[in-house]
């Protein structure tokens, strides 16, 4: 009855002795920004001093996604594959069972799980290691600050391995293809506590190394920014033989932004010339005002004079237009003398002004009979009769 149990134990021991089971190491996580570099470690301790014969790096974007090759190493030859061809390299020490991978210029599509498989000489079991890579949006490569402010310039080498940073260099150039100027140098080869930082030239009292060196962070803070600080800054972080480089562009704005509190508009103060012009206009108006009044009054007086003259002329014409007309009527009984007086009446509209031109006017004639006096009757004659019209 113990035969099945013995069989299971025997097969298990045989599998272990033949190395049929793979060994899975821990799965660290690494977070980087687009455009940065990521060092993904794959190191195993080998007490048997077996040589590494093969290294494979695989990538999967998800749990159920198909794996794709990133890089493989065989017979002392490292071959990048596919879309990673120009961006990955095997940077580990193969002789020390180190198959670490360096991924440069990280893209959003690179986010996922990276699996490393190492095979040792004369060993059938596979040593596996996984790295979960998270990709964040790209950090701005151009920094804009105002004169007098501070500028933080970040430079971090992201790695899952606890490799010690050995050197940091910051260089400056005003534009491309010009001679570079040393900004900062940090080196651990000197026997100073925490390394040796050397600040150069005009940056000596305005620059601080604010990054955490233990986490491969070589960020700097530039204080009291000047206009001449604008340009290109190149950062280099060294981890032994590995070098990570980053370029930043600093733009310096001359004027600081104004506060958002709206200012109350103040009344404008008139200048000397404007005040003189306004005073001159007022004085000229006061001087011309009486003249305008005189002109208006004189115009009105001239119109009244013309109306009076026309009225006098009308009366004179009326007197001239009333002559006496004498008619003598004779009959067998005698003669009668009749005088006719004609008067002319001129019709004129009150609202119409008299024109000086000699236009004709409508005249109505009225005849007034005149009775002859008794003195004009001849003696013994027939009295003159009076006709009324």
C-alpha cells in the first residue's frame, strides 16, 4: 500500500537531481519616464562555478499576451531582436553569471514584464528572473525660469540593481557645437566622505547637488539664475563602465510675471502740453462768443431793414399809381366833366420776403367818381350830371 507514495518521492528526488525544475528569482518593479534608460538586472549566485552558456530576454505586455524576443546571447554573441534592436544591450558580466539588460530611449509600448532566462553549462535547469517595467510620460527637456529664480535639473539612472554610482558630470554650452564649460563634477574615487564635488567658475556659489547618490540620482539645483545661464546642459552618470546621458535646455525669461491682482485704473494726469491746448481752446471760445452774438444780431437787423425799405417803396408806388383821369361827356343838352381816381392795391404775402429784383406784381384798380362843384356849371347852361361807376 505504500508503493504509490514511494513512487512519488522517487520521481521527485530524480527530478531534483536531474535539474528538471526551473529556479525563479524575485520580480522587482522599475518605474521610468519616456526617453530615459532602464537597467534591468539578471544576476544569479552560482557556487558550482558553472559558465553561462545562454541568456534569453523575453517581453510580454500582459498576462495573456504573446511573448516576443528582446535579446538572446549564445556562443559569446549578443543579438538584439525586433523593435528593441537598436535600443538594448547586454551589459552584465557573463563570467559572473550576470545577464543584466540596458534598455535605452524607453517608449510607452515598452511597459510590461521582462523575463530573463539563464542556462549554465552542463545544467538542464533554467534560472529565471522577471522585471516589471512601468513607463511614465516624458519629463520636459526644456526648462523655463525667470531671472533670479531657481532651476531644478533632474538626472537619474533607473536600475533594479544596487550598483553604486561612481561619477557625475554636468557640462554647459550656450548653443550647439560650441565649447562646453564645466558646471559640476562628482567623483567617488577620492577619499572624501560622500565623494568629492567640484563646482566650477561662475556656478561656484549658486549650484547644489540635490540628488540622492545612493539611488543613482545626480540632479542639481541652480540658484539665482542669470540671463547668461540660458543654454544646453549635458548630464553624465557613471555606474562603473555604464554611462547614462541626458540633455536639458534652460530658457531664461527676463521679466517676472505680474501678480494676478487687478490694479484699479487711476485717472490720467494731463501733461503740460495737453493742459496748454485745453486752456487755449477755452479762451478762444470765450473770445469768439461775443463776436458770434454780434454777427447774429447784425444779420437779424439787416433783415428788418430790408423789410422796412420794401414797405416804404410799396407806399410810394401806391401814391404814384393813383392819377386822376378826366373824361368829358357831351350831349345836345350840354357837357359833363367826370374825374376818375384810380388807386392800386398791391397784394403781398406776409411771410414772403421782398426780393430786390424788378418782377411784376398783380395790381387791382378801383375807380372813385368825383362830383363837380357848382362853380364849374356855366351860366345858363345845363347842369352837369354825375355818373357813378
